[in-house]
């Protein structure tokens, strides 16, 4: 499997809604930004500690992926008004996801 596939589209993320979308829906803008920054730090500090060049490359790719998400978020935030309606919509979507109205990950049920 291509390293890019493991980082960008891991097979276990291709079923239902990605967890990052649930996380985004449940967190405020500042919390989400902090989550992304923390995840970037996590991958930055673990590069080279797992033992293989492939793992090192995957972690570097994941760092890049989360940094890209942070950049997208910052750019979107510049052009998006901060309103309570947006925050409420995010919470409503997350509640629907968590209450089983949407398929999340591999836990899809009819």
C-alpha cells in the first residue's frame, strides 16, 4: 500500500463518518484548533521512535495532514463570522451522529 494511502485514506477510516468530523462538530473553534495543534505536536515528537523508516514516514505524513487541516481551519475562520447559530448547528450534527442517526467508523447498524 502506498504511504500516502495509509496517511490520507487509511482503510479503517473509509467506513461511515470520519471521527475527525465528529470531533469538529463537538468542539468549539478554539477547542478544535487546540486539538489540531496538539495532534501536530504528538506526531512531531514521535517521529523516529517506532523503529521503522515506514512508521517514521507515516508519522511525518500524518503531521503534514493535521497541519494542512489546521491551515484550512485558520483560512476558513478568517472568512467565517463567529455566530452562536454555527456553534449550535455543529452541536446538533454531532448529537445526531452520536445518537445513531449517522454511521460512524465501522460501527454501522441497520
